[in-house]
C-alpha cells in the first residue's frame, strides 16, 4: 500500500507506553498539562457533537464519516498498537520517526470497522485547518468549534493508554471515508473541520424521499378521498330513491311520499346481487337510465297536470313542447325562453346519465358487501310484505310502495289506448248525421242573420263560481246583461264541458265546431284531415253566407281554415295592429273587434256574415292587461304602448296564486266588456251572437279538482232565435245558473243545427 511519511514538528509523537520519545524526532513543543486536559475535553466534546450531528443530519455526507463507533454512548478511543515486524509504517530500527499517513485505499463503506494500523498516521494539517494545529491554537478553540466538527480524524487529543474496545454495532448513519471525497488525506487540501458547505442529507435520504408519497391533497387530507366517496354514495342513493318515489302531481309532493319503501329497489337489489360484474354494471346502467327517463316523464306529467289538467301522453304530446316554447317566449321574452329551453334540455339529458351512474355505484357497493347487502335485502323484503299485508301507513301514505311500477303501467296503458283509439275514432268520425244534408236544408231558420261564434280565452266556470274571482266577473255579467237589454237584446246561458283544460284551445274550438270529442292531438289531426261537417262549413255550404274568421292568436300559417270552411281568415298580421303585445296576446280584444267591424261587419255585402272570432286578452299569464280606451283613440293600436309599459310583469303574476286569480278575473271582465260594448254599438236586429269559453284556466287558478265546464250564451234581438232554444232550459241572461243544464261541448253542433231547422241525412 503506498504511503508517505511526514514529520510533524508541532505535535507530540510519543508512543503509548513507558518508552521515551526517540531522539531522531525532536519535539519543538512539549505539551503542557493544561493542553493535554484541553485536548481531552475537546475530544469528548467532539464525540458528543458527532452523535448529535448524526441525529440532526447536519454533518458531512455519511460517506465521509470515520469508522469510529460508539459503545454505550462512550467514545471508542483508539489505542496505537505495537508496530508489527516488517510493517512499512515504521522506520528502520523499529522506532517511529514521526507520524506516517497511509494513502487510503478504496474501501467498502458498508464494511465493519477494521483495527487501526500499527502506526496510525495523523492527518496532514493545512493552514486552513485550525482544528489540527493543536500546538498553536489555544485549547479553548477546540472547545468552541466542536459542534461543527465531524468525528475526530487525528490522533491528537485522544486519551493515551486506552486500548481499543471490541467493535460495536455500526451506526447506520456513519460509514468509512472514501479516499476520493473531501476530508481524506489524498493530497487535496482538507476542508476546515466543522465547515459546512450547505445542508447535507444523510445516507439514504434521497431514496427515502423518492419512495415517500407526493405532497398532494390526498397526503395532506388522508380522509378526504374516503369522505368524498361516502358522500358520492349517499348522493347516489338519494337520487335513486328520489327518482323511484317522485310523484307526478304537485299536490302529492310531500315528505311522506319519500319515506316509503319502494318494491322496485328491493327487486333491483336482488337482481344485481345475483349477477357477475360485467352484466351487473350493464344492467345497473340500463335500469338507472330508464329511471332517469321516467323521472323526466314525471316532470312532464306534473307540468301537464298543472297547466292542462291532464297527464302527459308519450305518444301524442311531444309536438306540444314547441307550442310551450312559443308560449314561454311570448310570456317572459326571448332571452328567458332560451334560458328555460336550455335548462330543460340539460335536465332531460343529465337526469338519465346521473341516475345511470348512481345505479352503477350502488351496484358496486352491493357487490363489495355481498353478505351484508343480501341480509339487508331480505330484511327490506320482509318489511315490505308485512307492511303491504297489514296496510301500514306513514303520514297517511302506505309504507309499501310500488309507485314506479304503477307509473310505468299507466304510461303503457295510455299509449296502448291511444293506438287503439286512433283507428276507432277515424271510423266514428265518418258517422255524421248531417254529412249528406243538402245546403238548402241546413239552418233555414237563421237565413238572413249575421251569426257570430266567439270564443273567450279561458272563460270557465271558475270565473263565475270561485269566491275570489266571481264577485268582479258576476258584476260585469250583470252590467252586461243590463246593457244588452237596454240595447234590445236578450240572452240565454248554459254550461258546456270542454274537451280540454288550461290550454290547447284548438281542441275546444274543434270540439265545439265539429260535434266530435277532440281531447288529444291525434284526434285533432284525424279530424282536420277528414271531411267532417263543421259549423262554418254548414253556413258556407248553404251558399247564403260569407264565412270569415278573425283570429289574432294565429301568428303563422293556418291551413285548417279550409277544413273549417272559412272563405277568409284574418290572422294577427292582417288586422293592421301596430301596438305592443300583451304577453301571449297579440292585441287587445277591443282592437280586434274594431278591426272586424272595419274589415268585414261594417262593409256592405249582398250576403250576411257567419264569423268565427277568437278573443285572446284573457290568455294566461294575464299580465300586463290592456284597458279600454275611447273608441276614437284606437287608431292603429299604438295608444296601448303606455298601458302595456305600465302593466305588471308576467313572472310576478303567473306563479303567485292569489295574484294570478285576481288578474285572471280582471282579464275576463275586460274581454266580456269589450265584446258587449261592440255588440251594443254595432249589433243589429239580425245579429245573433253565440259566445263561450274554450276551457277553464290552469289549475293554479281554477284548482286541481275543478270541472271542465265553461259558460255559453246565445244573444239576439229577434225573439224567435231564443224561442228556438227554449227547450234547452238555459238561464235567462249572460250568467248561467249553477244548476243550468250541462252538455258535453261536442253535443252543441247537432243541437244547434236541429234547433234551427236542419234536417239530418246520415
């Protein structure tokens, strides 16, 4: 092993034992007792600080540590062994000439510490290493710097006469120095003892950091993923149970409905528990998506019952969604309509997706806890059967529920009935007792009369009998009856049961005019594509009347005018109105009637008129409402601009029950007043007016259990006209009595034709 020898004149090289120092190696300084004591204290402090440094990882890299070990917390003092014969570390003659320093060889840092060589060399001091200049530096310097020193590398300061103890278990934080690292005597200048270049990590720190989990939210919040998982599972269960128990009417939306035990959930759990993973996931997703679609149908059901008084028909009613969008646009504006449409579409798409994901999550939970889930399912099934058998209830609602299955059955039955009804109705519509009656035998008793059929939007029994609405409407009817009496007219009134409720006015119109019960869109489509005889067509067929229509509510093309037998139809674009819309209503009734007078009724003609007029000012949302203006100020309708701006916001009325009732009553009063004002101003001895409501208002106004009855009145100056219907037993005046006869609206056509002399020809 290569080595070099150097005489250190500033250190004591006296070997341990009683032998004297060799004369060849004169010492330049004899250590004083104080110096020896200081050196001993310095070594003890150094060892203590070395232990602390290993604990706090502030030492040099562990690869640079001395192989010195600690035993029981005491420093392991090195004893210089006697030189072995032939050891190259000694000088000729067996006496050490000085301290020799072997060139360190590459050494396994994991090897156990070896015995110190026979003549341990001291580290060569450098001017920058004050820790090795013990002969020049005072003892206090070694005491003030040990906290930064590593393990002692020189022999100086070691207690003499102490033998090296048996090797102790190696501290894992230390290892032998490698010759190629700083601090070893390879010829490179040694760093000052205790100098720190920067924070050094102990051996294995890098590997430990690489193996440690990353510092993200999962490590900072170890419970967060589990809590989020349980929250997602709870929300999934709530969503599925809500969809299973959701009622399809607003009136049934109460807490007790959601506390029931659904049979569908129990059956679903049994099915999913019996399946392997892949089929289970697919089945759960399909069940969940179907449940979401059924929830959408329940929401549509709820809306149809609320506004139209009937349930949604999955076969027929999809086309009505376009009309609903148009109505919303007219009621709350284009921006609001777009927002509502987007929200509805997103809801319709997200509900099936959400319930599908929720069902899959719950199915996985069942599979992970198969035993517990099986027991819970058996218990739930037992409770359901017991509750059903004993008729147990909660809040008046049965605990055992099969609501979802019942809703599916109802929709399926309704669809089946619709398909059967289509074929049956088409055959029934061809059976018309007046289909082949010659024109000269149709309504002969009305020859020469101007006959006007007028529909007042949403004019129903509730307007006359509801305590919160009736006072104002009844007063208007009483005043109007007096007004027509003063003008020489008389009236009789009764009740008709409309085929529709809350909306779909065209169903009521077609039922009244055709004599067929048109209660759905499929029947309406079948009717308008048939040759059924309608009341306008009756008058046109005679050749003695000019048939016209005034329909301000028609804002697009209306091909049905030919089916109804109208020679001329005036839509909202044909009446010359330049004023504002009043929500859905395109123009005030006062203006529409004045336009009819200007365009048709006031013109001279060689034929009397048969007119169909539809008044729209009483159409929901009943805000803002028009007001009657002086006749000479009507002009083109711009006079209504200020009235419309001063009116109420539709949103403040439609969804406020008491407010909606109040404004609805006012709208009916306005429409009746406008019609009677026109009649008393322009009516003649030949005028025959038949006016009625097309349907009841929405259930928010009329009530969820309201009838479908609407008032109907016949007004004329000629007493013969009313005498022809005396056997109808209707009430005199414009307000029908509560016990007046009630007919189906579809019965009016035949009764009217028969009363005025028409002869049936089946």
